[in-house]
C-alpha cells in the first residue's frame, strides 16, 4: 500500500509565548518546540484520528500539513503528499494544492465563514478561486454540493448570510466548500466540537458518506475520543507534542499502552447500557 | 451586514439632512450652466453695477467688477466641489490601496508605507502645497486635485492598514487560505468589503478637510485662478469690502460652512451606523 501522505520527523519550533509575540521571543532565545519528531503515514481513503488534550499540538500539526502555520512557527522534517515534499514546495504550488487536492475544515463554523457574504456565493467562490471561469457553472456546482452535504432547502439557505444559519447548517456549508473540488485528503480540525450531539452525529455521517463515495482520506483531529472511535480506522494519540500511540482504534480502546491514551479512553462518557463500550 | 449599515443610515434623520445638503450642492454645481442667470465672468458695467446689494435682478448682489455673485457661486461650486470630490476620490483610492498593500504584503511594503505616513503626517499639508505652488507657479484645478488628493490619503491608509491587519487574523481568512485562495482574492473578496464603511467615513472626513483647504488656497491667490470662480476666490474679491458689501463674504462662507458641516455630520452618523454592528 503506497501512502498518500507520509510525515517523517516533523518538528515545529515556536517562541515561548503567544504567536503574536514571536519576534521578541526569538530574539530572547526562548524557543519552544510544539511538535517533536512526528512520523506517520496515511493511505488513500484511510481515516486517521488525531487525539490529544488541549495544547498537545493537534491543531499545529493540522496547520503544518496545510502550510498555514502562523508567522514565527517553523516546521522542519519531511511531509510527502502525493510524492511531493510539501515543506519545500514554492508558495504558488502549495496554494494550488490547497482546496484542490487537500482541504481543511475548521472548528468554529461561525468564524470560519465571511459574515458579509451570502453562503452560496462563498461556496461558489471556491470553484472560481481554482480557475472555474463560468460563474453559472460554479453556482450550480455549489448548489449541488450544498444539497449533497444535506443542507435542508439549499436554494433558500444559499441566499442567506452566515449569521442567519444554525451551527449545523454553517458546518455543512464549510464541508461543502471543502469537498467541492473533490480533494483526496480532508483535514478536519474538531469539525463537530462546536455542535450539539445530534447535529454532531449528522455532520459525521455526511463526512463518512462523502469519504466512502470518493475514496477520500480523512484526518480527523479531535479531543473527543468518542467521535474518533466511531469514525476512524486508526488513531494517533498526541501528548505534549509527541506521538505516544499510533494503532488501530480498537486496539487503543481495548488495550491502551500509554498512560495518556488510557486517560483519554477513561474520559469517554459511557452512553450505552452498563458493561458496553461507547 | 453592510446592508444593515446603510439601512440604519437611511433611517437616521441627521444623516438624511446632511446627505440632502450635499446632494443639493452637487446638483447646483452640475446644473450651474443651465440655472445661472448670468455668465459668471461677464462684467456688464464695472462702474454703475459694481457692488450692487442683493436684489431681484441680482439675488446675491454683484462683486467689485459688476459680476453676478449668484452665477459665480454656482459656477464656483463646480470648481470647489469638483476639486474636493476629485481629491476625496484620489485620497480614498490611494489610502485604501497603500493601506491594503502594507497590511497584506507586510514586511518591506509595510515598512515603506508606514514610514511614509509617519513622515508625511508630521508635515502640515498646507505647507507642502504652498511650497509646490511657490515653485511651479499657479495651478490648474486638475493639479489642485492631484495635490490635495495626493496629500490626503494618510489617515485612510492608517485606518485600512489597522483594520485589515485585524481581519487577516480572523479565522475566515485562514479558512479561505486553507481552501487555496490567493492573497489577492482574499483582499478583494473578503478584506476590502469589510473595510468599505470605514473608508467611507474617512472619505467624508477628507471631503470636509479639502473644501476649506481649497478655499484657503484660492483666498490667498494660490488656488483657483481668476477669472475662474471658486468659493475661495469670491471671498478674495470681497475681502476689501468686508464692511460695505457683506454679501460677498456671507454667501461663500455659508456655502463652505454648510457643505463642510454636512460632510462632518455624514461621517459622524456613518461611524455611528457602523458602530452598531461591530459585535461579532
């Protein structure tokens, strides 16, 4: 099995403080390492979960893969995606990959949409940004995708502004944007943690369906092991910037090797009848 | 959202009055050739008809050369408001473009633009213009537009830069980047629409600043040159007759005051209308 994405000894260095103060901290020589020696592979169509507590480096890992690390953070190592080393690609090629071959969905579905633009236009904008010159075609594709991700009454919703939609609807819009150009890798950073549980399940369902349909690989970042358990073949547990566990999800659930993984498993609320596992 | 700003503005009485005043002045300027009772440069009888007080024949009186003041006020509005509007457009465009360049490109571009703003803002505008006029001689109205607009973009650039730097760190911009949008596309699609109301406020303030500036230049003889009329040089013609011919002073000053006041009120109400929706 050739891998779609191969991360080899990825390391991210950062100043000690908040990213905003990067410059002064670098001058003071107080650098901190956010991620140490991260290595893993992903096959085409595979679903991998990344879990870990806040501050464990999950989001930095996702941003590094997309090439969107904030200023002042530096990634070293090797990230091979479809045979190319992402960290050495020029900006233009990298940007062209984003959205077309790899896409990302963010945690907060409100802040990730432009509050001043109708959501339908924002989805269609995705196609235009990647060279679709026919505006009507772009709108039609956008509408089809909004319907595909299960947005109720897409014709009506597309004409609305983000603040007029519910959290679940907004997250579906973001999914439609990310999926529009059929990327082979989707990175979802806590895609459901801002949603309530029923909506969470629906959004995950849409993700799984689209993934099965297109053979898209999914990297699901979450602090919620329950979400990961129901979705991912394999789970990587991050702790303080290191991979402490990388195994089949079932294995981690039944026999966690690292204490951190065990703690995460223990933190999953049991919702089934007594004696069963979530 | 922007729609809400405009909606709020439309229902704001001071804003509507101010907009009506500016629109009326603009309309008078545009229609000047049609509605002026006389040729603004015509001197029918410099002896018998000089300094005639307002009458049915000359509603705003005549000046020392027997020219009709109403006609000169209307044609002067063309020049004064035209120069002011042109300078406002130029400064808003320059300010937005340079502010966006500084914020989005950052690095050297930011250093150059911010440095330039810091230096120029310390030099009084009038001083630069007077120095240029002294060097190159009297200026045509087009050059006045270039000078006034070219020296008025500083605050707009500062505002745009600060606003865009804030927006650049919002998640929706990161999300757009994550989907492969270029800096140019992000600026054009997301950032500039977001600062449009602030630019409009800055432009209204620029208008309020430029009208008296042109009048002052024309009043001291460095701006619009006779026989072309502007509100400033009508005042200049009346300067020697302050006590005897009040109409030469009152009408141009009233015109300047009303348009500047209207522009200031509009800027203020617009800012209030934006303020109401700052929240998320």
